C-alpha cells in the first residue's frame, strides 16, 4: 500500500450505488454519483442521495466539493461546500445541492405573477434534456430547472486529515503584522 493511501470501508445501501473512483492518476477528488433522479427548480435546495455509507478512519473527514464542470455550465452549487462527512457518521452520504437560478417575473396580471416556463429540463451539463419525470405526461417547469439523473457524477469527495485542537485559554494573544484586520483589510487590488 502506498504510504499516502488510507483504507476507507464503504457500504452500498442501494443496489445501484456506484463505488467511488478517481478519474485520473494524481486526482485529489473521487467521483460521487447520484443514485436516483432528482429535479431542482430555481431557488430549491435538494439532498441528492449516493446510496453509500462510509466508515472513515479516526482523524479523517470526507470533504464534499463541487465538480468544476457543473459549476461552470449550470446554476447548481453545493450548498455547504465543502460539506463535511465526519469519521463517526455511518448514515447515507448525500450531497446538498442548490439551484441558484433566480425566478424573474415576466408579467403580472390582476395581482398574479407569471414566470417563464419550459417543457425542457436542463442536465448537469447545462444542456436541455428529453427527460420526463415518471408518471408525468405533459409538464412545464420554471426556466433553469435542472434534473440530476441517476448515474450522474454530481460532486467529488476529498479525504482530508483532521488535526484535533487542544484549546488553551489565555489572557493575551501574540502580536502579528495583520492583527485584528479582517474582511477585506488587505485591500482589493493586487
């Protein structure tokens, strides 16, 4: 075993779950894959299941991070990026995804607000799909409504070491050049 490899026990809690793998040698993150179809309308946040549970070794966390292609091509974002899966958690690994597209009213009649609708859902590649939700014959969706399909790579996981802090209460902290400056105190221009 490579000295940088860490043994992670993984359990499929859904028969169609995809065991994570690294796409290329030297990649930091491994793919996390959706185990069911999920529709996300503008302004919605949805938990997308992976069908997997993990037993991370003590001293490690799993960081759930966005895939750059999805962030570049869509309005889908991981809500709490990076999300954290702690070593003590044994439940299903889900990815919390937001659709940050905004609903913009196109008209208002008699106090009722109307929004543009479409019959096409967008995929994680940003392109229109021909997907129709099960049990639906004709539906319209708000513009910028996305569908994550079962089998889509939706996020990446990065295993990270977590040092445990030993807190020491003191009366004074050491001085630094930065001091208490924060939130833009170093300026905006290079």
